[in-house]
C-alpha cells in the first residue's frame, strides 16, 4: 500500500511568487547589468513613483531598510538627546533601537489586548507623566501597524497635534493595509516601510521606503539617505548616512508590484479561512472597525505559555511551521532595560498586556499562496495541541 506525503506548508512562500515573475526579475536585473547604474538607477525613481501612487501620497523615498526608514524620518525632525519617543512595548526591536541610536529615549507604551497596537489611553498617560517630570521633551510617537493591522491613526494624530509631537507610522508589516478608506502611508506625517523579503511587498535583500505628503520632508529624506548631500555629490549640507535603495532591489520590487493587489486579496481570503476553522477554539485576530488589515502575519492567542508549547509541538509533529512574534516585550530586553528605567522615573505604569501577549501569542503560516486545504491542515494541527 502506498502513501502520499502532503506537500510542505511554507510559513512565508516566496518561491511560489517568484515562479510567476522570474522572467521579469531576470530581465530587470539584466537591464541594470547593461546600464551599470547600480546605485540610484532609474529603477529607484520608477519604484518610488509606483509606491507613492499605490499609497495615495505625494512622495516616496527609497532607502536601504525599514530600520533606516525610521532613522532617517526621526533624524529629519532633529530628534536626539533629551527627547522622548513613545512606541509600543510589543513590537520588533528596530522600532526601539532607532531612538537610542539617535540619543533619544524610547518610552514604552502598552498595547490594546484586541488589536495588539498601541493603547491610546496608556499613551496619553505616559505622555502626561513625561511632561510632568520635565526631564525629557515629548517629541514623537512611532505607531506600529502590527501584523498588518492599522493602528488608530486619527487618535494618534490628534494626540500628537495636541502635544506638538511628530507622528511616524511604522508600517513594516502592513503595506497595503487601509484605515477608513485611506491606505497606510497616507496617515501620519511620514510612514516607514520595510521591503525585507517576507513583507507584503518584499525584495530579495534589505530595502525600505519613507512615504509622506510633505515635499520639504521628502527632500530632506533624499539628502539624509545620501550622506546629507545637497545639489551635487560633494556639497554636504548636513550629517546624513548611507541609506540608499539599490537598483537591483528596486527592479525586483517593480516586478512584484503588479501582483500586490491580488496577493492582498489572497491574504484576506486565507484570514477568512483561518477564522472559520479556528473560531471558538482559540482567540483569533480581531480587525478594528474601519480597518483593513494587510495580514502580514496571522497571530492567534493561546491560554498560556504551556498551551502554546503543546500547540507548537503538535504543529511540528504534523509538519506545520509556526513562530512567536514576539517572545519578550521590549522593556524586558537587556538592551532596553536601562532606557526603560530612564523614560519615566517616577510612578511608571506597568505594561501587563505586552507581557501577557508575549507568553501567549503564536503566529501561523500566512502568505498569498496558501490553499484552503493548507489552512485546514494548519488549523487541525493547532486544535490537536489544545
């Protein structure tokens, strides 16, 4: 008697996508090899125009990574020593390391237990505490659209306007998401994108972009990404960095852009299948009213860390991958503990939701090339471990 082994399920499937556009990718790279403009070639201008058009903004500035996008955006505001930058405690390290690199102090904020995005009530409380202490100046809020779900940008923008702070959207996991009919990128004063290979729009290396409607900011971003240069290469107007998007990565993004709308629809379809298969078994993602998630990562909540371990073991036994985004909140990371203590010295509220999520969250395979049967297999493995 013969048996058939189910096809492997990829956590992120880049090979299926590449098979559709390999010819376009090869042709784009060949053009660059021919013209030889490996840095700031015409492909960079072209992808910047496509990104701005897709997001509905006036300007897109290609940069070398999502982290550099955050750093350039904060550098442009002059943020540095003595400044407080508010950001969620439950997110990737890049969001927090950038303020520290610039000499500013990250102030960690708890997140909403339903959306996992920055909690506006806790944010307001921490801004008030920093103002009352008077040691740091509240300068910026970095909202993160975690897992693809838009943060509450109208409320964040309102709070920033009230306190004279810069609103920066970290949409690394969420390009293609929307809120109240406006794409992410059109909210906040600037939006940082990552094109890391696993993102909703990813290249084959590091890459990123900054989106904004502010022409003066866009001009400043272009200068800062190229060593602070002015109208010519050897006119240096300010201290900048080497943060350019290279032509080959831009060509890969150009080949992928025509797939993006269809892939976003496929991600939404996969999320619907997950919801139908897992509802009532585990806590599934909840999309806020008026929001359209990009479904960059699909994350469920288990009862506790022990149940998560059992579910992961059951998934591994079934040949189904999983991941934990994130196992430790930022304020517990050794690199940030001292900064956390400095941020609010007196009466800092705890961060219980972030700590709880780190013990219970589990991310499942999510990409546009999942079939309904793939999702059913993942769900069966999850349920088997409960």
